[in-house]
């Protein structure tokens, strides 16, 4: 993983985290928007502009890849690099949670 990717994506924004988390299965942007809203019980709502800007940037940075088009919707999935970045973030979140529980 190169320096640019670490600098831009570690730590991740919630938007980036949820996009990569959801794209472990192939999906289009609107599906990800709905899934994030459901996962977070409406606490996080990703606007279409944010979603499509993030998808474009993540595709350019090789964290996700275009798979195919269905009914004029682009379907994406996470790449190996995206999985590495997501795993780093998950470890960071787990560490934060452990530390929080220790300080109680």
C-alpha cells in the first residue's frame, strides 16, 4: 500500500468506511446509500453527490472496481487494495473500542 493511499484513507471517513464495507458484495451507488441508511438506522445518510464523488475517487485510487452496468447503473466491488484499507480501518476501530472499554 503506497503512501498516498495511507495518507488519504487511513483513518477513513465514515462515508469511505461504509462504501468499502458495503462493496464487499457487488452493488451500485444507490443500493449502497440505502444499505448504509439501513445499517445505521438512518443516522448516516450519504447524499448522491457524495456517493458518486467517492465512488469515482475510490475507483481512480483502485480501492473499488467497475464490474458491469445494469439498467444504466454502474455496479462496483471492492478490490484487494480496498480490502487491505478496510481491514486496517476495522483494526483501528476495534482498538478504539477496546481502549474505550478499558477506561470505563
